[in-house]
C-alpha cells in the first residue's frame, strides 16, 4: 500500500510537470515536443483511478495561484482533453464527476 501511494505521488509530480510544460508551450507557439509531451501525460493518466485523477485535477487547479483566468482555462481544457484521450473507464468517471460538479 505504501509503495503504491509513493508511486501515485511520483506520478502526480510527473503529471504536474508535463501540464506545466504544455501550458507554457501553448503561450507562444506549439513546439515540436508538445505532441510527445501530451502523449506522455496521457500515458501517466492511464495509470490512475477516478479519485486520483480528480485529485490531480484539483491540485493543479489550486496550485496555480499566480495564473490568469486564461491560463487556468487552458490547463483545465488540457487536462479534460488528456483525461478523455486515456480511453479508460476511470477517466470517463472522473470527467463525468467533474462536469456534474461544474468545475
């Protein structure tokens, strides 16, 4: 149990870094690395449960204290797109719950 919790923390950190890379990259122009980074993000998200996905979403949303509404919107869209692309039932549950919560 402890090991899986550690790996979730590590995954969450990696997901946060990938999202930051992508949202920074979207500010100027889309780099050649953006599609590869997005695929890495999707692959990491596939390993998470619905609850873990929602936790990642909430954490990323709340950690962006000094961002603009536009950047928050981009991060939200990016995560919802990535959740959808995972193709997992867990991601579908997370997206449905987030929509129902109107977040």
